[in-house]
């Protein structure tokens, strides 16, 4: 280290240096700043937050986000997802028409098949800790919920809620047993609860088929949901505009248009059904279930984009693309039950 003061005088060693030759002080002011900007290639651009970016700095994260192109919409895949939603809705609606006193086994088998498909798709996509435990807990919960929905004395949702809570507890306890998964249990609690409650949500269709006008309500609500999901996907394949997010290949026109067309179809069905259905009542319950279905499908797309942006590897191809329609129908089922109780 060099001493800060001269040993003889105690003054700074550069304090007595003469000023620059030429008889004039160095220039300062706007003119000098303008010359410096010209030599450096123009005014310096401010980053987000106000700090200037020098020419020698590379592109920052904000520049990369601004230049990132939107995710491409794969038209054939989008149409295939819409076709799957239509087939799933048709299967549930037709199976519900076979339901009746003493004849609920066919409808229950169809609902159980959809529940198993839901568990497989969501566990493969979200990949919670102790995946086999969550998968087994979901399937067992589905069987218990369907059995209770068929054999309970009254058609109520209360017992199904307790079955769902029990299924979540079993899945969480199974995750806590394994030491390697213990740390991730808190982070994956929402995912585990979504899988188990989604399975139980499908069982509400069986409960709904046991109340008066329930079968007709299933036809109206699930038809509206299927039409909304299909139209939304077809509109996205034609042109996802305006884009809701660059990372999500969905457009606002498809989401809104799907809900509107689903509501219109439900009103048309209500005009052909008997009392207590009217076009207005059918339109109300169809609107609610259609909106719930398309928003749930859209939320799945946002969740998938978030996982990819976080650096997670893509999951199984088929499970990833059927997850949205399955989630839409899972949310539409309890909404249909609730609207049937409130409106009809």
C-alpha cells in the first residue's frame, strides 16, 4: 500500500501538480456530453429500472423477453384436442341417458373410466412426489366416491366432500413415508389436492342423475361444456387472436366465442325439454358450466407454460394434451349440480 501523505509536508503528493497546459480549464457542459454521445454511437438506452446500458454490455434479460417470439399454434394438434373434448362430452351425455332407478351401472362405469383417465393424465403431467402413491390414492378415491354416490340414501354432495378430504390425507401420508419426497410434500400439496378433488368432482354427475331433472341437466350442461371447449379449440386453430400470452397458444376470441356458442346451444336444448326447463333457465346453467369449462382448460395451458418456463422437462405427450379437456369437464360437473339445485 502506498502512503496517503508525503512524509515531508504531510500533503497529498499530487496536490502541487500544475494545471494542464494551454491556459484553459477542461470543457464541461452539454456540448461535451453531445460529443461523447456521438463518439459512443448515440444516446445510451435505459434498462427497466432506470440504469443505463453501455454499448459494451450484452443483451439483458428484458431484451430477450421482448424479442422472444410467441409459441406457435399447432393447428392439427389443436383440432385433435377439440375432437377429444367433443367425444368425451358425447360419451358422458349418452351414458347419462341410460341412467335410471336400478340402472346406474353403465353410467357409473363410464364415469369411473373418465376418472381413471383423469388421474393418469394429471399425475403424469404434474409428477407429484410418490407418484405411485398419489395414483393409487386417486383410483381408490374414485371407486369409493362412485360407490357412495350410487348407494347413499340421499343424493347429496356432503359425503363426497369427506371422501375427497380422506383421499388427500392418504396421499399426503404416503408421500411423508418416503424420506426423499418429504421435502416436496408442502410444495406439491396443491397438486395432490387438485388430483383427488378432480376425481371426486366427476362423481357429482352420478349424484346429479339421481335427482329430478338431473339427467336433463347433465345433457344441457355437458353439451354446453363440450361445445364451448370444441369451438374454442377450433377458433385457436383458425387463428389464436388476440393472444392472451406469448407462451400460451390460446386466443381470447376462442375462449369468449366458445362460451357464447355453448350458451346458445344450451338455450336451444332447453326449448325442446319439458318442465322445469325453459330456454332461459337452460341458457343460465349452460352459460355457467361453459364458462367454467373453458376457463379450466385455459388455466391448464397457463400451468403447462409455467412449468416449461421454469425449466421442467415436458411430460408424456398424450397426457399433456388431454389434460385441459379433462380438467374442464371435472370443473363443469359440480357447477352443473350447483346450478341445477339453484335454478331448477
